[in-house]
């Protein structure tokens, strides 16, 4: 790949700004100053530096975040901070996508990646990956077999929809875990509303076999390896 394209992809500036940086001798490949913006580099093997700082590069980035409440799952938002705003250097230089959005008032496990194929595999309805949520309810939970069998809710387009079978584990009278394999708009909240209850706190704790890291405080994130992310499919 051309050095100017590589650095532009990593948001070091526009192609012309990068050309300028190169003419100012600020860019090096394995310790040697690059003079031509058309220089071909191998991002995975060559050590590139800008202003004497090594450029971090990995082809695929996987991030586990503990999403806080009050932050939106979007790339940009005029009113609210976004989960992408929370990501700092060096990962902020990559074009990260959100694997399965959470509502603004939902917290917990979020996966961010620049790997389009992985994103697709995680969110594809065909894969039926389970999402586990810890739910705090306004009222005690008694009869919930309807939720486990499938219940009529409205989807994001206001169409009636019967949810797929779910699994509920009661933790206390008003706290439970629910595992669902789909992700309709406000699905968990709407499922509990459909049995006359109300969700007052919602936290995603697992996606497939990948559990939220307990040491991650709200708003923190950590990079996962390709091997780590495979837990989703277990
Ligand atoms: N279900 C909801 O209602 N909200 C979420 O954020 C996720 C699942």
C-alpha cells in the first residue's frame, strides 16, 4: 500500500497534508526517511513512524467496551456523546463499527470492530447468537413462561412480531437474566412491558460465550485478540 494512503486511512491527515509531512521529512519507514508519497509499504511488517512516534497498525481490531448509560451507539451525534467518542488513540484511528447497538439507557457489553466479516457473523440473524441481559424490573417477576415461549411485541416498524424462544434465569424477585437470540428495537423492554412489567435497568452481560470483563468499569474498553472474539461463537 502507498504510504500516503496508509496514513490517510489512519486519519493522520488528508493526502495533501500527508504529502506535506513527507516533504518535511517527518515520516520514516524502519528508521529511513520517506521522501516519496508513492512509496509502497507493507503495513504488517514495516515499522512506520510519524514525528518519531511509531504508527500502531493491526489489520483487524476488536474492542470490548463496557458501555455507560447516557452514551449513544452511533458514530456521531449532535446532542450526546457516542461510544465511538469514548475510544481513544490508537484505536480511534480505525473505522470501528458497533456489533449490535444498545439503547442510550442500556449499559454493558459492546463489541466494536473494523472487521466487516466478523461484524456480519456476530449480528447475522442466521447465526442466532444469544445476547444475555441482566434486567432489573419495577415489579416482582412471577409468571414468565410466555416470555420464554415467545410473546407478541411491536418491532421497530410498529409491526406485530412474535419473539423467538428466550431463556430466563431469576436472580431475585425483581432481577433476572434473559437470553435472546434476536435484537428487535427495544426488544427486552418491550417483552417485559408485554407482561405488564417495566425494565428499570438493563445491562448486557454476554454475547454468545463472550462475557463482559468484570474489571472493566463503565466507559472502559479493552482490545480483544482474534482468539478472544471467537468466544462469541462458543
Ligand atoms: N433490549 C432493549 O430493550 N434495549 C437494549 O438496549 C437492548 C435490548
